[in-house]
């Protein structure tokens, strides 16, 4: 089973959960029962004799005990989410058993972390709604419970906002896409476009909620905003131009006028009307201050130079989100750029920001690039598609621990969990997303769900039958033996990095945290 449960006691004796089985369930578990019928393709009419889904207050909130015996299968969860995870485990057991047979025994299980997330970048490459729903299904299958949707960036704006139609008329379309790493300066000549309507996003939120996945939206600001500024040049600092076609970071950022602040509040209010999550992402990463040099906003707002702009802006957005009862979710740059004490920070610039944020008393989601960035290359094989970043093998992801060494118990308690990040510059299709995401997300899921002891060979033994399950679900995962001939993407060449080079770069990038 994967992720590895806390305790598994299964015997060689087995039985069939037949087509005549019924399901009995406590109040509030009807949607879990409905999900399970679909997932295991059994009619499971309501009634006694077969399966029982029940709430047991003695179980941890997301934990469960699954007991299997010929006279009945019982899933007792600490909450509906716990029952759902027990049902996911039952689904795996049924798949692994021959002809739908179940072993007799008991599985007791609960997650190590309460935030087990995956980020999907739908800005660099738009992903149609049905593929997003499938992405959520697969995340929930691995007992992940958060989907961070990166909805906007320099290269595309993907959320319809009433009153700001040009965001999607102009900002959701770029004229061409860079092929491969930036150093090659190579492009296709094809427009890329797409955006989600309000109804699309509501559908995604509802579908995720049925699978106990909370969707955390992110609108990156005040940098990574070139697509919005292409649509409304008045949001910027005198620049006008197209949605960015190259990768990398745009210097075109928001100005701090009342109108621009009002735009940001409109967008966030709309986002909050769609997404019930407590955490609302405002990004805040990689925001160059070049355009704020000499800006009239400085004197008007009494700001002490360009580096004071982002902290001030973050404060404004945090106050607004607070007034709507929400909490700021942002990248770890906010540590020195105005994070309010209630912010939850996604610590990505290597391992140091997780430590610094936790020591400073911030709640943290640990996602160091060198362990959790699934756009980074999976092997040194020249057949890997667009190899970028440092080498991040399945074993490397499996070894990830969201809690770094050197924290006290109370500091470590600020680490809410971990997140794997699927940046899609080099993932031009859902099939490519599958290839880069799986099976590494299986290893990640174990790192955030299971107890911290690790045994990679034992993980591989469990992964092999699990891959057959992914085959049945149509997942285009990377084979353990390496890329297939058709997986290479020679038209989109990469730029592999070494770990020492990247660590040196991260040291520079996080100089702000040592001052
Ligand atoms: C990031 O990778 N810019 C968060």
C-alpha cells in the first residue's frame, strides 16, 4: 500500500467483496459512499451486510481503522476525511487482490502532517478542466489534501474576473511559447491560450471538496504580473507590451496607485467568492524592484526607497484578506517583504527558508526546490524531456523530510506539511505533466503522510504493484527503467544544473535571510 500505513496486519486468508454487498454509513458519509461505489465499481446499495462506514472519535481527525473480514468490512474514521482515506486504502487492497478479493485483517493509519499539498502551475501551460479534475483525483488517491493552483503569471492570466474582461481577452493568450530552457532562446510560433470561468473554478472546488482536497488559489502579485499589465498598461509603471513569451522573471510589475490597489482587491474579493479556503495565495516571489526606482508612489506613500514597496503592498493585501476572514499564503520571499504574523509561507528557496520561517514563528509549508520541484529532471539520461534544474530522482524525493534538522519541538510544530510543485514551463500537455509528476508524487505522498522512517527498497517493492494501478488509471508515469524513446523532447532542449551550482545560487538568493 502506498503511502505506507501506520500499521498493517493482513493474513493470507481472503474473501470476495461481492456484487451483492451493501453499504451502511453514518450521517454525513453519503458522499464518501457514493465516491466509493464509483471508485471500486460495485453497486453497493444502502443497507446492512458488506461494508460499514462510520465515524470513530477515537481515531485521529484524518485517521482511520480498516477491518476486513468475510462477515463485513468496517472503515472507522476520525472524520469524513478519515473514512475517505480508509476507502482509498480499501480501493488499493481490492486492486492488489486477485479478482477483487480482500485479505482478512486490519489497517490502522493516520497522516504525519495536516497539509499535504501539490502545486499545479496552470499559468505557463493552461490545463483544461477535465484534466485538472483528473489531477485532483490522482492527488487524492495518494492521500494529498491540498491543491495550490498557480493561476496567473507573466506568461498567462487564467482566471476570469468580472469588470476586468481584458485580463482574459488579452492576458490569457500569448503569441508563442519558448521551447526549452531560456539559454537556447528558441520559440514555437503557436499561440497558447486558455482560462477558467467562474463556473469552471466552482466545479473544480466542488470536485476537490468531495475528495477532501482544499484548493488554495494563488494570484501572484506584485511581480509575475506581465500578463495583467499587457491587458491593462495602467497597472504598470509606464511599460506596455505583450504577454511574455519567454520564461524567466519579468521586470514589469504593478505600480502602487489607488486604482491598482483597487484592482488587486477586486481580484482577491472575486477569488474569495469562489474559493472557500482559509489560505489565499498572493505569491510575492521573485519581484524585481527596478521599476519602482524613482516612482512617484514612493513620495506619495512615504516609502523609504524601492525595496520598501513590496512590504507595504503585502501589508495592504494582508489587511484586505484579513477583513474577509482569510490568511495570506505566500512564497518565502515574504519573510523579508511584509509577511503578516498570520501568514503561511511556502518555503522554496532551498532548505534554509523553512528553518528561518519556523524559527521566526511563521507557519510553514516546506517545499525546497531541490527536493520538491517536479519540473527538475528525473535522471541524467539524455532521453529525459527538457532536463532542467538539479537531479531530482525518485529516491531523492522519497528522502525528503519537511522538518529539517536543528529545530526545537515548538519551532517544528510550525511546519504544517510539505508541497510538491509542478511548474509547467516545460510541460506542454497533461501527458507531460503525468510523466514529470509520477511516480515522484507517490514518493512525496509517503514523505508527508507516513512516519519519518524510510526504506527505499521497501518503498520500491510497494511501488511496483502501485504502478499497475496507475497503468489502469491511464497515468503516463515515467517508467522506473528510464524514459521511453518517445519521451525525449529534442525540439525543447534543457539546461541541467549541478547541485553545487544550485546551492551556491540559493545561498545568494537567500542573502536577505541572513541580514
Ligand atoms: C518560485 O519558484 N518562484 C516560487
